[in-house]
C-alpha cells in the first residue's frame, strides 16, 4: 500500500520534560504502543515518528521527543535533536506534568521552549498532564498558575481517561486552519482536459520498478484537476510530441534534460520541471528565482553549497556531486563546491556565496522554509536544482512563466 509521504503530512511535535507523559499521550492518541513508556527518566532518546489519519485534518505525523530537561550524559545531544524538530513541526504540544507544579518547581524550561516556538511563529497548545494526581480542589489553582506564568491558554489531560484524549484531539482539529497550508503543485495552472506531457528519463539514478516521488505526486495532481497526463522518456520524446501534433498544453520534464527539451519544443508551449514544481509547493519561488540569478555573479574562489534533503549512495552521473558542479564550474570558473545531505544542513553558511537545494520532496514545507530562513538570516542567496540548471541553460524565465500571477 502506498501511503501519504511524510513530507506531505502535518507534523505534530510533543515536547515536555522527562517523564511528563509524552510517550503515554502519543500512544493513547494513536491507539498504538509506538513509544516506550517507563518510569525511568530519559526513556525516549531519538525522536519517534508515527503517521496516522486525524480527520478532518487528514494525514499527520506525531513526533515524540526526548525530555527538554534531559541532564543525562547524552542529554545535551538529545536536547539538540529535540530542538531540530522545531524547524520541521507545524504545531507543538507542550506537556507539563502536574507533579512539577505540585512540587512547586519553576517553569523555566517551559518558558524557554515557548520562546523558541514563538520565534518560529508556530502555533502551540500547552497541556497539563497527570490530572488524576491532583488533590481535590487544587485543579484551578494549578491551571491559573500556568496561565499566568506562561501567558497562554491551558488544556488538561489524564491519559487514563478517554474523554480527555478526545479533548486534545478536538483541540488539534480546532487549530487545523492554522496548521494546514495547501501546497500548490501544478493543478491550479491547468484546465480540465489539458494534455500534459511529462518527460521522465529512466537513467541509472532512477529507482528500479517505480517512478520517483515528485513524478508520482505531479501525475496525481494533474489527474485530480482533470488534466490528461502522458509520460515518456527522453528517448521517445519525439513520438510523445507527435501524439499532440507537437503542441501539448504543458510539458513537465526532469531538469537535467531541460536543454534537450527546449531545443525541440515550440517557444509558445509552456515548459517547467518537476523540481521547480516541488520548490513551489515546499518553498518560496520568488526567493529561489532571485537566488538562481545570482549564478551569473559567481567568480573564482567563491564557495557554493549543494544541499540534498535525503541521503543515498552516490552513482555515476549523480546530479548533486557530478552534473551540477560541472555545469557551475563551466559557467562560473574555479569555484569551490561543498555538498551536504539529509539532516546535516549547516547552521552557519556565511562562507558561501550561494546555496543550491534539491526540490525538497522528502521534507515538509516547514523544514524547507526553515532552511530558506537560515539563508535569509545570513543574507545568502538560495535556489534549487531545477532553477539553477534552467538559468545556466538560459531558459529560467521561460520555465517560470507558467507561475506568473495574472
């Protein structure tokens, strides 16, 4: 069964101190024993992900995290990993155990995390957990203290009570309009009945027995919006064009063969790429367009970072480590190129003149926008693979034309 990719799910992160009951809550919400539950502090070390459907929000992924007050030997590394989740989440659940309040501990950890969440302009819900431990008559006093100290509304839960779990689900649904951002691929740019030709080269980098994720998602989006997709490889492009007498309503291609497509396609036939479509859904096209134009300003000695969202074994002809560097050096001269992949996107990019990122099909929009934010904060231009290749081939404005407003 093919599931909704993680990058297309709403990310709900659960934060709190060690033994705040995070794992118990996520197990109850998902109705599965996803996270290990123990009285021992620091049971959760690395973030634990669980995908599910939460209607009417739709596909979501819950992220169980390590304690924000973890003081074990590896605590600093665990908290760092937990902080990284801030950049990919869409909404946070901040759990506070009533034990902390009953022992009259301060809320400095929670205040710090709320500051971090607000800095990223993300919605959050503060939840008082283990309400079944509160002596009769003290409930409102604890709620009022948290409201005053954290300056926010408070929900309550006892994971042993189903009605309180349903209350948290209802609260998440209430926040749905704030956390659901409709990612636009290409469907809003086509009309019912439009004939779309997709060029999907099946080279050594293509996965055996299937299409790559961006191709699958774009085909589905075309079908959902009433378009008629036809898929060809570069080898049978001529035959594919002949089906439409050389005039499909739109051509979408792998960026690596932009030049070959541009040479045979009439100028008035709209052309773009899977990579640029993904960039539109996950990031900000204007920012990436401006970044692509900066390729023309690169000079000898400049450093360029080429970043990929996923990790894979490098093959001959790898776009990030062979093809794109070769195109850049042919265009800009003796520049220095570094590569990074997966979660290893550097916090300090000040030494780079340009960052070129993949289409981000494996990231959600929040994490992609976080990476754009890192670049913006350090005034480093950023673009993506498709736009960079288009600019090098002198066709960037053509492949962006379909996305112009008005």
